C-alpha cells in the first residue's frame, strides 16, 4: 500500500469506529421505543460491543503482525460493514445485541491495523504527522457524530445510523484486499550476496501466536470492561463473579507470559518504560476526559437546567481544540520531545477539569472545555506516537492493540468512577477527583523520551584518520551510550517529519 492510501485507510478505519459509537449514543432512545426494549437491553447494545472489542484488541493486533495489517484491516472493515447492515435490518433488540458483539469482533480486527499499517508504511521519524492526522480525524468524527446521528434518527429512524458507515467500510476494505502488502524487512548478515537481495533485506519471520495467552487476556479484559460498565452492588453475586474472573484470568495471564517462549506481548514492547508510561497516560487521560464529560452533562442539565442543545453548544470548544491540538502536537513533538509535551498537556487537562468544577457561566464552561480538548488531544497524539514508534515493526499490531485497549479501558474506568462519586458526593466532585488523578500522573512523563538530538557530524576529510579513530575509541570506552532519553530510541534521529 502506498503511503497516501495507507494514511487514508487508517483515517477511514478510525473514523468509521468513532462515528459508530457516537451516532448510536444519540439514537438509543429511539431504538428503545421502536423495539420496546428495556434500559438494560439498550445498555447492552453498547456493552456487548465494548466487551468484544476490549477482549480481542491485542490478539487481533498479533494476527496483523502474523498475516499482515492490510489483510486484517480488510477483513475487519468488510465484516464491520456486514454487521452494520445486519443491525439495520434486525427484527428485535436481541438481534441488535448479538450483531453488536459480532461488530465488536470485526472492530477489534481493524482498529490495531489502522496503527500497524502506519508503523510499517512510514519510517519511525516520520510518524508524527500521520498520527496527528488520524487523531484530528477522530476528533472531527467525535464532534460530528452526535449531530449526524441525531439528524438521521430524527428524520429516518435509528436504523439509518447503522447505514452511515457501510459505504466507506466497503470501499476501503475492498481497496485493502486488492493492494499489495508491504512487509517488514530485517537484516541477516551474509545472506544478501547469496540471495541477490539488497543488504539488510529479508522477509519477516512468521510471528508465533500465543493462543492460550490470548484467551486468558481476552477473558481478563472482557470481564474487566464488563465490571466497569456495569457496576455491581454487594449483593450482586454475578457481578462479583465477573470481577473475580478478571483478577484470576489476569494473574494467570501474567504467569503464562513469563513462562512461554513466544509471549503474546513481546518483551521489547511491554518491557519498554516509555511504552508503559505512554499507555498508562492514555488510560488516565481518557478516563479523566470521559468521566469529566459524563459528570458535566449532569451539571449542565440537572443542576443548571440547560437543554441538551445548549449543552452541546457549550462543549463545542472541546471538539475544536481537540482537532487543533493534533497538528500542534506534531510540532511540539519535533521541537520539544514527548516528555515535556505530554507533561504540559496532562497539566492542561487537569486544569480544564478544575475550571469546569468551579464554572457557573458560559464563558467559564467554554474555557474549561477548550482546555480539556487541547490537553487530551495533545496527550493522545504524543503518547500514541511513543507507543507506535518505539515498537518494532514486527510487533506493530500488538502496539496498536495495546493503544486501542488503553483507549477503551480508560473511558470505561472514568465513567464508572464518575458514576460512583456522583452517587455519593454530588455532580461536581468527579471533576475535582479526576483533575487530581490527572495531575498526579504528570511525574509518569519522566519515563517518556525527550527531544531527538541530531547525529554528530562526521569527521572532516581533512582531519587525520588517526585522530578520528582515536576519538571513536574514546567515545566507545567507559560507559556505553544507549540512547536513553532520545525520542528516536534505536532509530536514526530526525528533526523533520518529511525525512525518510
């Protein structure tokens, strides 16, 4: 796949998933009335999808590493489209729930591939711009989704919202099927002369699939998300059993990964402090954003008596700044590096939540939402860039799966926390607690890479070779330079995205 088509496909896949979630939220009341469904059944039209996605994202990413990200992307898009068409024709709410689970399976296939394709198509130093474009597109979809979904549900009924993404999913899924796959090349000294390949060129070895590990992780994550989105009380035996299953499966998964020779999560991905910090920050930032928004809706509508339309208008700065933050983040990453960029953005996110917690007028709410959008948009771009860039190309799918898992677990955690806090201490208390949590996460940014440093200039041809050799010997003696703290890690540093 050429880079332009790869970027377009990555954006299309991300937008299809983002639109599907936002348009359905607005259409759920209409769906409930039309299908005579209960609140619990309507909730499961979203919960079933989330559980399926969360449980399969990492394994789906590993499938992309083994069979090709383009291929898994194509299967995901085509299957997502077919499931959407089935939901639009569903005769009852039971069919809708079942097909939403199926849609979640295909969504899990396509989501890691949208990042895996970028990692393989672009050099590590050129990932800032495509990641920023993808994030900006998600912001546009998130902003437009409720408006488009409301218009479709009002004019044509809830079934129309599921028809919205069929055409783009079919188009880009079909294009991915007919476009050749770009495979990773790795160096094997001495083989290039025997095979006639260029130096360093070798087809990637087939990635091993850790099926037991995938099953354990799927159970752990699915049960975790189920527990977060359906809180249980002290007398709820089924809910407690699901939560306990998540703990047991998670513990078994960790033990299995330490013992298996071919782990589902490669050590060079999960063992990286920078990747671990970036994933943690994505969970915290997305939890703060979604939990804060959940609480703000009740503050604006229940406490202040605003209409849903007025609430949506006041929150528009969030979408605008989230979109604007994407290209700005690429510039900040290039000039300052991930560490100060994410630290500053996390502080901005926390400040926005505090402003919203004390806001009483339209200006204050608009300012708070703007800070929220600017902070979260920057964290999302910069942290995603760290995860995707520092993962080797052979594990790009796993890296994409981990990033998407963080972006699914975080919102569920944030909304669950906000729900509990609102029930105990009032509608504004979650905003303060989530702001404190975001501020407390700033020190985690120390594990992120700093600004890339340009490579030292080569010795001048006029200098004696003995002097250059002596300096090389001095440089390599004593403490070995590992590149820690440089954004490029093991890759050549660059200060410009267009350098390939």
